[in-house]
């Protein structure tokens, strides 16, 4: 019998274990030792080789750090010396700092007065509207734009020159523009001022299917739950009372899984458990997997997040997640903590950067601007691609460690899934 495809008495044995794992009170009381839910142990839970989602940027960022591999060239050891004053084109510099094709533009983080006439500047970094009065030398300005790590190794500022966003002539033009900035910024509207821009508040009812199309996934999953596969079995064969059996389950995920020697999240569990019990092929990041994840989280709505951190292995995974959250990755050389730590509760362009707490309890969530459901692993992937790093497959162990750490940061918050976000 091939592993993961069931027949005869073997099915009865395995599904009995699944009932125990689901939380069935009667059988759990009758059996002294709790059995772990069956899971597929050998195959990957997502396609290999991993291919980026259609419509996402197709650039290759392999020469920069990822969460799994260190590749970024080291920072310069000392500032570059200039032979004389910079004489760039300030007009070109004003256009360059507003060029969104260059990593999102300088205005994503800085207010810069009249730069390019752009709206909705960010306030992650200092207001540079009067930098021309600061008395900074051209050499300092050049090196700070070229690679600010030479002055501050932990800076949030991307290495615009050494990572190839701008060449030296263009940086000269940017410096020339910076030297012209000598007056406080004048904003066309209050929304353009990041210090006065109102913090976004989500007021839509995320559990109303009229407001949130992701609620349709609950209906889809209920049908999948009862759907028999070629093996003759369905989820409902063992889990005949999902509302009771899964009332708290998702709020306790992810967890350390010793059989896989890594952290196991809801979406990967769905793939592996379904394959091992019914033979269903619900790979991560497929519509069926997302629907089942929404459903299992939905059943636990209102339950506070509480993951098991007791074991030494769990503690080690969380510690790895902490370190991964600090790792600078991609061409923009940014870490999770840059946006959700140092820059938390500030604006990057028109996007509000939240603290880690509050970034987990609503996943999977409906993305209104994309008309799609995203689970937390896809959100991790997009964050990396957005800062120009190569993402990992959704079942990567690094994402498990990161998710485990994020779950601990959201402990006590009550699940409200599916969420709804821009």
C-alpha cells in the first residue's frame, strides 16, 4: 500500500487516530494514550521547484539575502572620498527621488518638500525638507544615499548605490537636489501630511458575506469537508461534529511537529493530513487549501490565540523566528523589524505600518485590492518580493519559525477569520 493512499482495515486504524486528534471527547476518554493525527511525512506540501505567483514581479534577486540564504555583499568599510564638491542636476534629482520604479522612491519614507510634486509621502524616516540648511558636506550626503550602512550598519535606509538602484551620476543629481531643500514642506491637503493623516480603522463587518467575499470560502469548505475522495472517505468520516471538534484547534496553531522536525501551520497541516487520510490533494496555496484554512480558523473565531511553547524545540523555533525577523533581505536590504518595529505606527507612502501584534489574528484574509484570499505564508512571501528578495516555498521551515514567533506576539488576541484588508 502506497503511503498516504488508504484501503481496507488500514483506513479504519488511521481514521480512528484522526478522531482522537480532532478532540472527540468520547473516544479520547476510552483510550488512555492520545495518538497524533496522521500526516504525510515524505512529500513536499507545495510545488517544487517553487514558481512565483502569476502577476508578481519576475525579477531574480538571488544575489541578495533571503530568509534561507545569506548572499548580500558586505557593506563598505569606510565612506567613499570625493575630490571636490558635487555639481549634479537638481532638476533630475527631484525626478529621481520621486521615481517609484526605483524601489518605491525616496518619498516612500521621507517628506522632501517639492520633490516631484508627489503626494502621500511617508514619515518612516526624517523629514528632509530643510536638509539644505543642515550644513552637511557633499561627501556625507553622497555616501548616505549610496550606502548608509557605512555610517549606521542597522539603518533602515536601502543601499541605493551599492545595490544598483542609482548610479553615481544619478546620486550626484539627488545630492544636488537635497542641497536645494531649505524650506518647510507645504502640503496640498491634510492627507498629504503624514503627521496629520488619520490612522486607518477597519470598520467593515468581516463576517458579513456581503462585505467580505472570503466568507464564501466557508461554504466551499463545508462542501469539501463532506466530499468523498476515491478512497471512499471524507473529512466528515472522522470529524462528524466539526463545530465542536475544531472550536479551539486553529487558535493553538502553529505547533512544533517532531515528525517533520519543524513548525507546522494550519495550511501545511491541511495538505499533509488530507493526503494521509482521504488522499485529497490539497496543496498549499491552492483554492481548496485556502478554503479549508478559512473554515478551520472560522470555527475557532472568538478563541484567544495560545500556542504551545513549552518544549525545548518550540522555544528554539521561536528564537530562530526572532532572528529571522531581524534579517536584512533583498535588494532593499530590509527586515521585518524595520517595518513592524523601528517604523511601526508610521507611514510608508500611504500604507500604515502596524506593530507585530494585530498582524496575525485575521489571517487568512480577503485582500480587497486583489480580490483574493491570502493566508499568512503568502503574506510573508509578498513582503519579501516587495522588498526585492526571492521568496521561499510556503512550506519552508523558515516561514514556520517566523509564523510561530508572530503567533506568540499575538497571543491573547481572538481569532476573527476571514479578515478583510486592503
